[in-house]
C-alpha cells in the first residue's frame, strides 16, 4: 500500500554525494549536502539516529524525491530497489481476477488483490535498498498454484505461504467497527483458518517467526534478517474442495506470472513496470513516481507523482475480456520519526475504476472506493478502512467527484466493505441493491449482462446482506519470486549491476561496499555528462518514451524480455513454484 512505499521512499531518495564543491550536471541536480559521518559498524540504534538526522535536515524541502543526501553503504539493505519494490506479494490472488464470469465477483477479486499486493510491508523493521540508476532493469517470475474456491460461498482457498499460527482475536483498536462475520477467506486445511505506493524508501519487510519457515530463494531473503521469509503451510493446492474454472487451463499445475521493470528517469526518479499472466489473460502495468515532503508535525507525507496514475490491470481474454481496472494510490504518512519508532498510516482514498468489457447492464460499469479513515492525534492508530462498490455511467463525469463513501448516492451502491487494511476486511451487499445484484447474478432484469454466460455464483453466497470476509491478511505471507542467476543477467540488470556492493555488504565490508557503490554512481554521472556533451537523450530499452497516460508501452525488446521470462525454465525442479528456482545464490565477490 501507499503507506509502505511512504516508509521506503524517504531513504530511497538518499544518494551519495562527495563532500566537496562539484559541478552538477542538470540531469543529476543533486542537492549538495554535507555528508553525515556514520561509523562503519552501525547497529540498529545508529541507523535510527541517522534517519532522524536526515528527517531533521529535510524540513522546508518541497519535495524529498528531488533531494539527495549522503548515506553510507553500512545503512543499506543489500538489495536493489527495483527488485524490492513491486506489487505482487500475492501473485496467486492477482491471477484470480479473471476467474469469474460475473463482473461483480471480478471487482471483489480486484479488491482482494489491492489489499494484498504489499503484504511484506505490514511487519518488520525499516530497510533501505539501493537507489536505482538510470537504465537499470529487473526481471523475475512466480510459479503459483491456481486458487480454488469453496463450493458453498465461493471464497478463495489459499493453501501456500500462510502463517500456521492461530489467527489472533480482532480488537476494536485494529479494525474499527469489525464484528464477527459470516464466512471467511479459506486457508490451508492443515493450518489455521483464517496492504500503496510504488514508491521507494523506509519500509517494513515481513519477517516470519513460526516454527517452520522457508527463507525466500530470491537474493533479498538471503541478504539480511530484515528480508522476506516465507512460510509455507501445505505443499500444494490439493487441499481445496473445488477446482478452478475449467475454462482456465494451466501448465504443469502452476501459473507463471512474469515481471519486468526499468528505471526510465533519474531526475525525477521514475520507473515503469509490467507483469503478465497469459494463462489467465491478465496484465498489470504502471508508472512509479512519488512526491515526498516533511510536515510540521514531523511526519512525512507521500503522494503520487505527476506521472503516477496508479496500477492498471488489463484483461485481454477470458470472462472479463476488454476490461481495465485502474487502481489509484492513496496518500501515506510516516509517523514517529523523531522518536525513532516508525509506523505508517494511510489517508484519503484508493479508487478502483473498471472500464471496457461487457459492463453490468444498462450501460453501467463498476467502481469501488476504498476510504482510509483519518487517524486521531491521540491514542493508537486504528488502520481502519471502509468502502463501497457502486455503479457509474461511463459517459458521465459526476462519479469523478465521488472520492468518499458519503459522496455516492445510496441508489448507486451495490456493496459495502469495512475493516482494517492490516488485518481483516469484510463485505456485504447493500440492502437497496440485493434484488438487482441477484438479477445480475442470474442474468435477469436490469442487471443482465451482455454475455449469455452469466454466472449464478452470487446467488449462492452474495445475495444476502450479511457480512462476509473479503480478505484476512493476518496469516498471509509474501510469495517469493524466482530470479535468473547473475551469470544469465545483462550488465544493467539489478543483481548483476549491484553485485560488487551486495557481496561486500554480506561480508560486512562496509568501507569497500561504499566505494563500490560510489563507483556505480559515478559511472552514472559520467554517462549523463557524455549524453549531454553529445546532445542525446537517454532511451529506455524496454519501454516507449510516452508515459503520459500512466500506462507504459513495451518496446519490441521489452516484449521479447517479458516473453523470455515467461518461458524461462527453472533449473532446480525441486524448488519450482514454492521457494524459487534454487539458482539465486549469494553472488560471488566482485573481482
């Protein structure tokens, strides 16, 4: 969620600057700042004090995203930023979006994905990955078991990467007005029953502490105890009681989701990304750019940059063919900075707008508002959220002014949801829309779809006004990614590019790591100066130049790279589909 990117970007904007007068290239525009001397043997307390110093020096800065400060390698998490930052912590839930015949259920699936895409940030300590350099690239993939559904209430059954510990009681302070609800997102039968910003800086990666853990095979998990540790409960999805839709074929019992991203601008920092699951006809794409500033209250406000229009989920086949979901980012605050005790809160709203596709009758489309409730200055934060799913007329602009639940006319509301974006969110149909929703589900009345294949799934579970769990985030853990070994990466790919820094950080050779980091950064400055001297612009390899729409377009090279990742054969068959491909070993020291 945006809050997690809020935490991450404050430090990600920090770069190394030599403590002497220099001629600054306009493409760099680094703010000249005196380096802060931090001992190489830096503990957690020193890191927190360093962060506080940085925040104090940031007062009055209009946008921290354009500010550069000095940060030694000893304070860095040994992980590239492009690898660390993505929206696919639960790629299995991402693949479910196009499983459903009914547009209302597809919207619910998009909401589950939205709440789960940043799970790794809900727990853990602050960390700071490397800043991305211009032209840096990262590729990865996930092999996930198809999600199946409970035959009675059609809730997803999640069997992998869940916490086996019992689900804790839900307190009022954590969920606001949540009470016991009917139904629940289903998890592995052998376990317990059971997060927006792409933006980079302080963050809280998930650290699992159950008795049986599997460390993420991607390099980030091997680099620090702050990195993601994945817990698996149940070895496959065979514990489910129903099968995925028969119209959706799979290969080898798993679904492949491939991911590709590139840093396309250094000032301001902007990256483009795309993820694809062809088997389910789903593509995720967007632009990451944020604006950061320190508030008088000593908290940090993080919002979307001009090019960041949110996440875009496009369905190019299957039941939802033609649909595109735009998921905007909310505003986040990072609090507790001066005390060295950080926590993030989310403010304003996330808007999920469906365009294209068959619609829901009468030319209407579905739209959702996720409203993050304002936190009090006193007492503990509640992390409360509420929202609605409502109809809107694509030809009208009145819905564009609806950014809070109270703005939506009751007659337009199809469903309500509420809860905590850190734990449980539940939903129910609006009383005024039960009949129309039932007609929608059974293909009758004004909700009849243009397609003749309308599902009756809602009639078995959702045609009532009782609360049902939309998603329980409590037991979920991030699904580890698989990354090709460094020997098979291009020089500009993240792990290979930063290998000289990573290997030294792992050996706690902080002075050497800092020097290696400075070499990479100076190389970028030299390349920028050479481009300026020659009068040429940087050209992205994987993405087209025009990003005004917020939806990046792949170049031919980008399409080929994504296709290559989709077809890449993991070499260690024993690790496929769970803890990665087994090839992403800690890189050898750079020569």
